[in-house]
C-alpha cells in the first residue's frame, strides 16, 4: 500500500519563480516506482512536478502534485550503446559529472544545470548551437506510469514515441529516460561586448555558427548586442587565445553575468577551458542563478526568418524593453518530436527575462506575438505566453495527433489540468485539473 507519510497537505506552494501558486490539495513524494503506480491508479487528478522551473500552470492541479524527486536516482551507463538511463527525478547537474568521469557527454545543456532531465525534455527546453537539437532530441527511450498505473516503455522509432517525449506531462509520470551520449569534450567560453547591429544582421548565420554554442544577450534598448557568449569545443590543438576584437565587438575585460548588475561569480567560468558540463550552462550548480524574481517568455521562429523577426521586434522594442531584465537569442537544430518548438525546422529562439510583474508583462506578450506572427512563432511550453489554442493548432503539424495520443493514454483525464484543457480541448477524457 502507499505510505501516506509521503503525503503533505497543501499550504502555499509555488513554482521556482513564485508567480504560480499551485492549487494542489496534496504534495506526494513517492519513494519507489511501485508506490507511484499505486498512487496514480488511485488518483483522479495527478500532475508530475520536477524542479518547478516552469513559469505557467503546466504543472498545476487541484488534486495530487507528485514530486519525482524521491524516485530512485539511477545513472546506468551503457558503454557499448553510448547511452545513459536516468531516474525521472534527476537534475542535469547531478548527472553530468558522472558522465564526464566515464568519458561521455550529452550533446548539449540548458542555461541551468538545476533543472530536472524529465521536466526539461517534457517542455522542449534547449541550449544553443546551429547543429544542436533541444535536450529532448537526445532521448532514445522513456518509461512512464500511465493513468491506470501501468508502466509503459517507448523507444525511438515506435509509433507513439515522437509524441511522447515533449508531452507536457499529459501522458503520464516519467520514471526513467534513456539518453544518447557523445564522447566527453572540453569547452572554452569567451564573452564579447558591443556587437554592432550591422554585423549581426548582415552576418547572422556566421555569428551564430562561430562556436559550438552561441548566445546573444541584449537589453533591446540600444542597437549593439550587449554580450555574445561563444562556447568553443577545444580541439586536439588545445585551447586558443581569444582575439581582442571580433566583428567589431570587444573581448570582455573580466567575467560577466548576462543580467547587468548581477555578480559574475554565479556564472560558469569564462576564458579558461574546462569540461563540457562546466561551460555549456551559463550558471553554476553550486549557486542559485537568481532569486527567482522574474518571468520568462520565449518564441521560436525558423532560422531563415531570424533577421526579419529581429527587425520586427526592434520596431516595438520601446513597448517591451522597459519591462525586460535581459533578452537572449539562441539557435536550435530541427527535430521530429511532435510538440517540440523546433519540430521540422532549424530554429532561432528569442528569449525574454522579464521583471516579475504579470499585469504589466501580459499585454506586451500579445504585441510580441503579433509582431512575430508572420514567422509562425511557437512559444516555449514552460514559459508565459498568450498565443491562442487555435493559433497553436496551426503551428504544429501533429497537434491533432497529440490530442489523439492524450485520449488513448489518459482516457479518464487523470493528468488533464486547466492548462491542457484550454490548449487541447479535443483530447477527450474528463477534466481532472
């Protein structure tokens, strides 16, 4: 039977940013997959909770919020297959050191090593690099507990797999993921300041292809890009010396934080070469990257539309820049996962870190979405957006297919909440949210 000592009464429980107060009656933290299966089978409204780094109600429920942090924290490396199988509650920062010591790496990492592997994959979270797909692109297989308590495994190439990886928690609670690995590598990270607008827009593909991972940080208040973070793979020739100027930008004189005024000690080391897992994220695991006092939005457009989308945002920057802490621009390679924002097209993602003022930010989201509408902008599922469900349906080739998948995996609506009911009204099943 379920050990109900793992059930915590609700109280005021929030996401990491504090902008969402969860409506769950209880927080459950099962210690085993067997306990999780019994809990889910007995529930009528269940949602999985990772590290809470989503900025909207995707993880909310009025029933049981199930933390996967207590599940077995396995890290099983298959050296012959070059894969690793991890438990659903593991954070990237708790995995990467073990991989590196075994001679392996993940193809990419997000800005934060603090986020859970399962949660990041379920929402289409990504790093940067013209040849690097999202973090979900590394998933080779997954195991999840479905609404009836069954334990289901899916592998790449199977009929339902492409719809089950970026699934927003709608199909079940993920207990294990198998990820593709690559040989371990070192990265050297440099920061340049003041990239001229003419260089960026005239040579956009060249700029974004300059390193293994490239991030542009801009306040959108002035024409030059504030910072360019270049993360280069170290070759057999060894580390390089950064030129003092690059395309009119100046090499930073010391460590930098993307957000003006924030201490750079929180960021991964700049200048000196180091392991992939200590350079590809922007922030160090041992530090909280900020106080969570922010909102975030992000929109993906096809890479060939990036310059036109940038110019469209420039035309309305006076409306949104005063509310912005910092903006970031990254590239994401295409994949074929049904709900991935990069599905079917190499993409550029425009990210916005806002001040924590929902009432002020919400209206400008509509203006940004309108400006980016000609480019088929897809919002990040885990961040704040106002894109209408009908518009989202037009943006994804497999939207209806995913609704059908929801109906088959969760016919009673156990994992359905207000967020899913609004965005996928044709999925069928009761509304358990």
